[in-house]
């Protein structure tokens, strides 16, 4: 459980610096979004990371026309 929170913190810190695209696969992005949607007790950091995952999903959808999230 703590390793997931640590992973989210690392992702959050790496994403909060800029609005560039993420270098993760669509499948991994979708997995993160599904995990965010299924978790009712998000920490503030995890909530920000989840928001960044959603923004990235929307950005990819606009770019490709494939809205998979």
C-alpha cells in the first residue's frame, strides 16, 4: 500500500513541473485512471496525480481522436 503512495508521489512530482506529455503507454495511463476512479480515499498528492492522468488522457484524445478514457 505504501509503495503505491510512493509511486503516486514520484509521478506527481515529475508531472507537476510541466505540461508536457507523459511517457507512459495508453494501457498504463488507463490503469492509473481506473485506480484513481476506484479509490475513494485519495490523498491530496494522489488527487493531483489523478488529475494529471486525466488531463493527459484528454490531451491524447484531442491529438489522436481516440478518447479511450
